[in-house]
């Protein structure tokens, strides 16, 4: 497997899926995640973001903070914790700005990987159909959160299908995973599915 080092993020290309090994966003500012979304001029990308760890609002606020807003953003928002998906309100000051076209698809259960896969595929197809020369970029936040609800073998099969579909669409995808939350065997098993792995300290 090709390994993408901390110093070579430009090796990340259309059709690639990258496993990003970093601590949970709950305790770090995800500026590097925001940087991975920008592969060209600001506004010239369409983003699909699968959110299990942070809300769509959190991601939009972060993109604005780092100046990396996409032209369009499609969220598949999975309710996995005490945070309510209803807290996302497009009319709020942070969300309601007209600087990005936002759509949100809700999913109530992280255990239903079939439904999650369908939602991801439908959202991806919609973005690709309207790509208009834009690059489609995908953020999955996060592998660690999903593994709290499904077994490793289920997650492996799910990510195998999803990464193949993303490659077919020439999307540039990154999947967050907290290495401190898993044993080495789990990490190595999942790393085999990706084109590369990038370990870094997001607070640097």
C-alpha cells in the first residue's frame, strides 16, 4: 500500500481514498481536514460530508474559519450521540449565509449500513451529476465513531464498497480515524482498503 507521509499531501489525487489517522475532532481544531478539501481554487469543489462525530454546522463553521468553503456541500448526517441532528438550522447566522449551497440528508441509525451506503451513493451521484467541472471531495467523520456501533468485519465490507464507488466517481476522499481508540490490528485491517494513510497531529 502506498503511504502518504505528513510532508506529501499533494500525493492525494482524484480517485484516491485516504485514511487520516489523528485524534478525535472533539479535542482538536480540524484545520488539516479543511485543507484536504481544497484541491484548487476556493469555491471550485463540491463536498460530500458524512457526519457521525461533528454536526454539519460544525463543519461549515470550520470551513468558513479557514477560508475553504466549497461551492456546494451535501451532508449525510447520522444521529449517533446526544447531539441532536435538529440542531442544524439553515436559518441560523452561521448556516444561513448564501456563500454555499447546502443540503442535508438525515439518517437515524448508524447500525444500518445498507441505508447509510444508499444515502452516500445517492448524495455522491447528485454531486457528480452537477459537477460542472468541479472536483468532488468527500470527508467521512469518522471511522472511529462508526466502529462504536458496528463490528469490524461489517465496517470493512462497507468501506470496501464505498471506496470503490468513490474511485469510480474520481472523488478525492478522506476518512478520519483516531488511532488512540483502536488496536494495531484494527488499524492495519482497515488501512488495507485505502490508497494511503496519513498520520499527523492536527494541532501542529
